[in-house]
């Protein structure tokens, strides 16, 4: 019973930041876009540095 109470409490706290399922989806989407942007930035930086080193 204590585990179920803690689980429900944890989920309630987690969902409170998102307010709605739609909000949660938007948060997840924004996180994915940030990761994608960081990967593209890293790829671009690596390409620039490889050109500088003659590789």
C-alpha cells in the first residue's frame, strides 16, 4: 500500500509541472528538438575543426 501511495504521489508531482497530457507532449517534443539541435551543432563544429586540421 505504501508503494502505491508513493507511486501516485510521485506521478502527481511529475504531472503537476506539465498540467496536462498535451503539455507533457509539448515538453517531450521540446526536449527532443533541443537534443537534435545540440547534435547538429556538434556535427557542424566537428566538421569545421576537421577542415582546420586538414583532415
